[in-house]
C-alpha cells in the first residue's frame, strides 16, 4: 500500500496527542486527593514518576524502536500506555497508592517514552527538506494534548467518576493509537520526496541522505552529544519548574486572581503546542543551531525580566514567551540531531537525549522548591535560571562554531547535489 506522507504526519500526531494527556495530570490532582485521601506530594509524585520513566524508557528502548520500526514500536507503546490507563482505573477502585505509582508512573511512563520517539525518524525521512516542520507537527500534538485532555477529564470525572474516566480515555486512546501505529511506516525508495535539483544553496539544513550517518555507538563517542544533552536538560529544568508554579507565582507575585491565573495556564498549554510547530518551522529557514542560540538568548533575558516584573499583563507576556521557547526546544531537537548525526540511528540517539527530560522532570521542581524555601523568593530563583541560560548561550555558541559544517563536514551534500544534476 502506497502511503501519504501527510497521513503519516497525522498518525504521528495521533500517538502524541494521546500520550501527551500526561500534561493534564494537574486536572486530576485535586479529585484524586479528595477521593483517595492522598496528600499533594503523594499525588504529584505520580506525574514525576511518569516523566522519569519517559526519559529512562526513551533512552533504553531507542535502539529497539530503531530496529523494530514505527509500527511495532507504536503498538508496544499502545500496549503499555493503555495497560497503564486501565491499571490506574483499578488503582482508583482499590484506593491503592502503590498501584497508582506502578501503572500510571512506571508502566505509563514506559508507554510515553516509547511512543514519543516512535514516529520521529520516520517523519524525518518523509520530509527530508522540512525536517523541523515535520517533527514539529508530531511534537506539537504532545504540547496541545492537555488542551483536549484537560476539559475532557474534568467532564468525565464530574459525570462518571475517577475510575470510569480512565476506562473511557483508555478505550479512546486504544483506538486512536492502534490505528495510528498501523499506518506508520518509513518511505520506500520510490516514495521518498526528493529536493529540487537546483544548485542554489538552501537556507535551511542540508539534505539528510547526503549527511554522515552515525550509529548510536559512534554518536556516543562525540562530545557534541553530551553537550546537547546538557543544553536540553537546562532548558527543560527551568521550563518545567516554571510550569509547575506558574499559577501560584502569578497570584503571589503580581496579584492575579485564581481565575485569571487559571486562564493564563490555559494559554500556556496553547503556546506550548503552538511554539513547537512555529519554532520548528523557523528552524528550517535559519538553521537549528541559530534557533537554539535564539532560544537561550530570549530565555536568559526573559527569566531575568520575570524576576523583577510587577505588572500582571507584562508578567503573562514574558511567561508565555518562555513557554514557546520551552516547547520549541523539544520540537527542534530531533531535526537538530539529524543535522549532526544523520537519520540512520535517529530514534536511538534521540532516546538517549530524552533521558535529560526524565532527569529534568525531577530536578526542575526540586531545584525551584529548594531555592524558594531557602531564599523565600521567586525572584532569586528566576535569576538563577537566567544565569543558567547565559551559560547555555555561551556553550551553544561554541557548539555552533565547532559544528558549523557538520560533525563530519557537509561537502558530501554539495557533491551529491551536483551529481544529481549531471
């Protein structure tokens, strides 16, 4: 069966919209506390476990995803994630905290990590000239998911209860994720879209097939991979910490009402998703390295500005700007890795980088709460984050300079383009 690359992109979005519902966990926090009798710390630790195992499973199972292909790995993700939803329903019925941690945190986290990296290398191959846009489409779904899942969860819990909420969502996700996984496949030779044969130098990244193709083992021997891991870790640590306290900080620092703060959180969900596709598309034109330099420059200034902001409107603008960069950091990463290491082992390499997400999911909230409790100030916390981004900006500038021609050089690209014209 000949596949349509736009339906491939839609299938990737289908998987990400389902697993991205994890970002709506806060909607369930209060109902679970009231119904189950769990504390806030016990309930929120469920989310931290899910993010931790997302990163761990992405790192450990990246090679499996690469070898098994998107269809099988997508179905494995579906099996774990749906088992987690049904198991969580059982945990609600039995009022069991260990079951909640096991199913939603551990098993669900494995489903998240496997599903997150499943469509990445496939999309890059279907959109060789617009890799940023392609991966941005799928990862945008992960960011937008909370906008869909949040209201749906509120409605289901109010009308059917916590356990039935997870059963209904699990059934819906089973259909969507299974159908999406079955359609996913890498392009055959006669299906690969080829770039134009003109020799004019493109403004975006080079054609993937002509780039050096690294195995995971080869990529792990480069200093660039570990540098990118650290930069990714910093971006997520600061971003996820801000997400964790956006509403209470808005009320405490600039005096926003709970309703206004909740509205801002809704906008955060929208711009988290919109920033992913917008920045990924921009990166196709200005290059991934330049985009990350821009991210860190904006975030360094924005976090410092936020530390002194007292106006509610300006506060929201700065927060939302930071969130677009936070989301963009996720969507540009797969394309940036393919720029540097090729597409041969992209899922495995991307999986290793995503371990930074798991670590940051724990480190971000812990770092913020420790600084806040030590200094009794959000301002100092935000200034520390600003300093981290200044450091990241300098590191990114060095990385950009050192790899401006690709790790192994981009001359192969021009040779291939000239040969194709001849």
